[in-house]
């Protein structure tokens, strides 16, 4: 059966652990995996712009002995002369893996539905599984464990990273507080909340959607935030959103209210003075560039897993 990764909960707890632990092994001894994907080809379809996603996937494929093709939708007949069904079916005849970074979850699901090879979600409006698996690899490395961790997320919570963070917390039975404005525009979708509630009922995880950022920070091991201006949001809304979200900015007061050894995480790109202050993201508790590096390693582990190689 062909496996896809469209959201992190497409993997079981055991599979997530396998991918994370294998990523750590690959990171420690990359030379052992230099021919793992010899002769394999990855097609990377981009609708949204990217730095870390494109570079990490393309580099990862090269380091595993394979080849990656970058394909921009702006140069494609997709949606004009050709539909997703025909694109997925045709591409499947050429390549071994498809990774897509798209605006709409429906389009990603269509790719997976019609593809005859594994499809990896590089980001859509519903999930960002590669980012969050890499984040948990980073937590595992820095904290030495994935049990007993409390994460606090701050800012715009109607967002793909927040969704997969909550899902993986639900899978692992951890704790998460999501601090965001009361305005529904900034709160997680009902569908996600119901899924996380179901996951939590099986694992013992606890999650709260709250409006008090200081309360969220209390007892937290990880302080996490994301951009207030995600791709697709009009620049005309920046000042309005900044005013609403400023009470949820991660600053020295938030960090001081977390555990003394709390770590700061951000999936990048970041804007200093918006979702976090410069002294936090550039300070000693920040591990944002360790996160960025681990995208490379965890995506190698994901590709190997989906191809049944490790």
C-alpha cells in the first residue's frame, strides 16, 4: 500500500518515533546513507515560495544519492490546461516520490488520491508535518526525551504549524497551551480541535486554547511562535494584525515565566519586533537554527520510510 504524509497524524506514534530516531542516526553518520536513494527521483511542486523547504529537500535527496526536480506551478499548465488528476498520474510514471507545497489542502489531497507514488506535504493551509517532525527531533536532541514535555504556542493559532504541533502533542500524550486572541480568525479550526481531542483521549495528552499568554508560558519547556504574516495574507492587513497579536508577542517576560531551561522555537521566517523580540530569537535560549538544520535530516528519514527502505 502506498503511504502518504499529508499531516503528522498520518503516522502512528511508533512511526513518528521511528522517523525521529532515524533522523538522529542519519544526522550522526550521513556517510552511511549516501547511496540509500541511488537512482531515485523526487519531484518537488511549489505553489508557495520557499527557502528552507526547497534547499533542505533538494540537498537531502542529493546526499542520499538521488535526484530532486524543482517545479514551479507558475511555470506549469496545472489549473490551466491540465488538472491535478492528470498531473499526478503522469508524474507518477516518471518519479519515485512527489512533494508539494500548496495553498489549499484540497489540492494536496487530490495529488495523494491520484498519485501512484508517495506524496509528502511540504506545507498547505492545514498541516506542516515535515516541520513538526523536525521540531520534535530538535526537542529530543536538546531535552534528551519526548516524554513529560509542555509546549506553549503564542500568536496566530489558525495556522498549519500550530495544527501539526497540536496533533503530535496528542499523539505523544504531552501538554500544550495555545495562547491566541479570542477572535475566531486566530483560533484553530473546529475540525482540528476535534481531531486533537480524539488523539488526546487515547494518549492522555492535555491541551488548552487560552487568551492569557503569561499563563500559557508557566511551566513550559518549549516556547513556540510563528509569523503573523503567513503566505497568502495581504500586506494591507499587517498593521491591523500586529495590533491584535502584539499581546501574544514572545518577549523576555514570557521567557522568564517559563521554566528556567525553556527553549525558544520558531519555524522561520521570523520578523523581529513582531511575533518575538530580537533578544529572544537571538538569545541563548533560542534553537531556531537547530530546527532549520533538522528539516534536512528528518526529511531524509521521511523519504526513506515512505519508500520502505528503513
